[in-house]
């Protein structure tokens, strides 16, 4: 018990009958990290905040920002940044625009033609304007369909269909006896981030890569196509970056440093993230004649898409000409940065962001999230005008250049690396938003925090808390009784880890800033992603039409930002975190064991003659090669580290409960040293060397998979070494990661000691 606990207990008695938002607060637990007194005040401010965001505003922001194409380098991109900045200023934020100079190729020549092996065919590479859709005809301002950061190339070669174009697909091709060496591959979108497809194709010797949208994934197989329904029409194309972002995101010419005007730059030829082979995206209208002209083996069952043809793998006789030539120019990007100065701890920053650039009109991606973030900024500004003083500094960011490669956020996080390492409490990101369930993903030290926020926001459709709705949805989806039991009993819902795909990447994985990504979704699907049809017309017909989930996102994000900004003790919690690390260690052991079992079994089958006996001479398969059995790995250092984490998480919880006993925590002033340690806790999960072969990625628990791109690989140095069968590297990585986790356990333990001592 401490000095202020006595006084807050008195305050609680005085206020215990005061109704707050219809509840009597006497029974309420103080918010995690708050004294009873400050919790009461915080709840009142948060209720006020959640009453402010308005669907009409969200609609009008979106209508304005999506009126014209607003990709990097366009006139309207700059105008949007200036408009958002003027709005931030109007809301009362101290706002400026920060500019960077980035490499941004745009197409000069594009061609895909069937030159042999079928009827001559020239791909349209064009999305037609539709009468009902008023912005679809802005062709003079639309970026043509292309994949940014494809190298220039002009190749003619036989075509091979490679399914999703991920490493497992090439293992299948090997069994079929098919090589892509010297060929052009055609891969369908999905099942990996798109940049993985040309990377893996080039590693296997292909000379070109075409990526198309199969109707099976987001076209007529899923539902009615636009404009009758939300799905991808025959000529709809998914634009997108193919830079090798799992190596490093951001401007390809300035890895690790901000792309300021006078930054030292690589030559274009030296940039490791530009593709090795030319790449173009096409529609299924354009893909069908190419795929129909393939013969060779019938595609394995899981490879068959939704076009009305028999899918063959090739190679040939279809022979394709692929040409890509870009203008390799520099573009200026405009990050909008708006601040509300903290009253007590101005040197502790809570950062919130969303990108503002789109591939074309970009209503869903990114404006459905961006408009909510703007409305949050307005709501916080209103609270400040009515007397609210956040303890910590709040920074709202509207990033530019997310689409080509997380450019705006990465360059900002690199430029301000030292400041962010010193000051950043957390980064909360959003991107697209829609109707449905709250998805919170991110740092497990914030798992409890994100659950707590979700308990205080009301779902627009069911009027349940968004937390309750997610919990019930997870029960409905759970595959096993064991999992359902966990969802029902565990205090907090588990949150997944972050891979990549949006602007949290540099904050979390380069700077070591605890991060969350939040957004609603799951009820409205569609097939307009990165096409000219992702616009105001589509969004207001097929997605969050009345902007109620935009409002819910503003309420969720605003609550999260306020609660971090005002907490006496920052609401990091390590029990959930340690529990998650334990599950990762279990997974890694199982992965190693499964790999060993699989190789041993296959070797046995090779010796038994299984592959010869089951080979159909008319559809021959190449038997797999004998592989050396993997050695046993030494997981002891990781086991010890995970246990140390669990131990210090318990110590911290004990210290927290003791400090909290009898009515509340000490005032935040005396908790300053504890907060400093809490802020540093995510930093300690990074190391200076970064991951093997990709030193830009410094976080030792979370990274985008080198061969998945969006999807996370947790404990990446160990997991990817096992997956890639680099056994010695795996053993070495175990020691490195264990060291990082031991270090983290010490930080948590000293936070526990400081908290016990805080008076
Ligand atoms: Zn986006």
C-alpha cells in the first residue's frame, strides 16, 4: 500500500455513487495501469470520446479523398496530404508535412502476347470504365495496371503454370519433372504476398513472371462481379508492389536510412529489392487464352482455378512475349504528422497511423481506415478543447507511399530511429476497414490491453461489446473442444502476431516499438483490391455503406490511444506474452520433430520401392531424392529463456497486484522509472545484427516470412532455419534468440522490483 492509495480510496468513496454513462462505478475495477481515481476520470473522458465520431463525417472525408486517383507522385496525392494536414490543424493538432524522395517506377511500355502455340492473342492490360461507376473513367490520371519495382525486361519463352508460385508448388513441379528454367511462369494471386512469386520463380531460373487474378479467389466463383456484385470483373486487375520487402521495405535506394533529399543512395542496379525478372499482373480475361493454350500434365487437383478450362501445367506449346519497361523516376512523398503535446510526460509518444495513398481511387484501401483515423484525431481535438490533457504526447500520422512499399512509414521510422527508440511507447496502425469483427494483431505485451479496449466498444450490428462478438465468433470457428475451452476460460483472447503488409512494419520490426494493427472485417468480401473499382461507388454499395464500422474503428483506436496516453502505469502485461512465447517454443520443437519424421519416413519409402510401385507410366512422377536425416537440435537455451520469462512475468504481476491493492496505484510521477522500463521492453526483443541474411529486420520474435511475405514467422531465425533445413543455423539461432529473451526477462524482473519500490 502506498501514499496515494489512501487518498484515492477516499476519492473513490466520494464518487462511488456517481453514475457514469448509466453505470454506477463503485463495483468497477480500475482500468489496468490506473489508480482508482485516474481510472474514474479516464472512463468519463473515454465515454465522451466514443460519442464524438460521426458516420456523416467519415462519408464526406472518403468522398473527398477518393474523388480522383491518388497514388504516389500524382497531383491528387499531394492535394490529399495537404487537405488532411489542414483538417488536422483545424482539429487542433500541431501539424506538419514531412517529405521524402523515393524511387518510384511507373510503366512506360507493357505487353503480354501469345505469339505461338495458340491463336494469336494480345492482352488488353486495361480496366474499362463502367457507366454506373462515376470515377472509373478517370483514365488519364489512373496508373496503368502494373507491378511496381519489376525490373525492365523483354522476353519471349514457353509458358508454365505454377499455381500460387510458392516454394511447395515448385516441389510439385519437380515431381512432375518440369523445370521453369528459361520459361515464363504464370502464377495466380493469393496464398503469399505477391512479391514472393517472381522471387521464387527467378530462384528457379524463370525469365519472366505473369500474375493473374483467378476467379476462384476473388471473381465469379465467389459471387456476383462488379457492378452487379462486389467481386472482380473479368478485366479487373490487381496492381501492387513486387519489391522484395521481406529483405527490407521502404525506398529501395536507402535501406536503413531516411530517404531525405541529401541521403546517400544506392544505384538502381545495387538495390537488392528490385525483382530479378520482369513481372506484370493481368486480369482473368487476359489470362484465360494463355492458360487455355497450355498442354503437358493436367494440373494437380489443388492447382485448378475457376476458369472453365482444364488447367494444364505446360511447358508450352503456348509461347508468350512479356515486356515491361518503366520510367525510373524519383517521386516526393508527403507524410502528414499531427501532434498533441503531453502535459506530464511529453517525451513519451503514443503514435497512431494509416496510409493515405492508394493505387487508384483507393476508397476501401486505404481510406476506410484513414477516414476513421482522421475522425479520431478530430474527437481527441474536441476533448482537448473541453479540457482534457493527455499525460503523454500523441502523434497522428497519415502516411504516403504505403502501396509501393511501406515507403512513408519506413522512411519516417528510419529518419527518426533514435528518437523513436528513446520516446515511442507504442504504434497503433490501421489500413482498410469494413463490417464485421474487430481484428487486433500485434505485440503480445499489449494483448491484455487490446482485449480491455475491445471490451469497451459496442458492436454496431449486435450491440454486444466488440470483444464479446469476437469471442463468440472464435467459439463458432474453433476446430477442437480444447480450443473452445480455452476461448471460454482464458481471460484474454489470443491475438495473432504481425508479419507485414502495412505501416507497422518499420516501427515494430526495425525500431522495436510495441505495435498493434486494428480493423474490422469479415462480413463483406470483394474483388476490387488495387483496381480502379476500389472507389466510393463500390464502397458505398458493397461495404460499410452507412460507415458504422468506420465509427467503431474510430472509437476503438481513439480509446486505445487515450488509454495509453493517460495511464499511470503503462498497460503492458507479460503473462499473456510469456504464455505466447512458451507456445512458440513448443511449436518449434514440433516443427523440428515433424521434419525429422517426414524425412525418415520418405527415405524408408524410397528404400521400400513405394514410388516405383505407384508410378503410372502414362503420368510419370519423378521419385523424391534421399535426404540426410536431420540432427537433433538443442532447445535447452530456449526452454530456459521461456521459463525465465514466465517467472519474471509472475513477479511483475505480483508487484502489480500489491501496488494496486487497497484502491489504486501510486501517482504516475513515482512510476516514471517503471514506465521507462516498460517502454524499453519491446526494444529488448530486437538485436543490432537483425535476422540472418536480412539485417534490417531486428525483431527476434516477429517477422514476415522470407517466403510468405504477409504471413508472420514467429521466432523467425529459428523457424525459417528449420523450414529450410539449415540445421546448424537453427542451433545457432536458438542461442541468439534465447539470449534476447533472457535479456527481456531481466527487464521485466527489474520493472517488477521498481514497481514494488514505487511509493
Ligand atoms: Zn492499404
